[in-house]
């Protein structure tokens, strides 16, 4: 068993997904999920961007 789900439960879920979305939409959905996961992984690994633009208060003090 995988995470409490047996093979029959997984097959029933797969049939329901096929009925709802159709066989033609499944590759599009899988591609979208894959892109979302890769974008999430990339975003978590990138360092935070540092904002170096001066604030309005600092511009008034200098000017």
C-alpha cells in the first residue's frame, strides 16, 4: 500500500479523473503541474532579491 491507498483505490481515482477531464486534457494538466513544481523549486532555491531603490523620505532629505 502507498500512503494508505491500495491499487483499487488508485484505479478508481484514475477512472474518475479520466471521466471528469477526458484523456486529451490529462497531458496538459500534467505539464502544468510539472511546470508549477519546477517554478516552486526554483523560487525556493533562489536568493531573495534586495531592493536598492531609495525611498521617498531619503530622496527628500538629500534634495
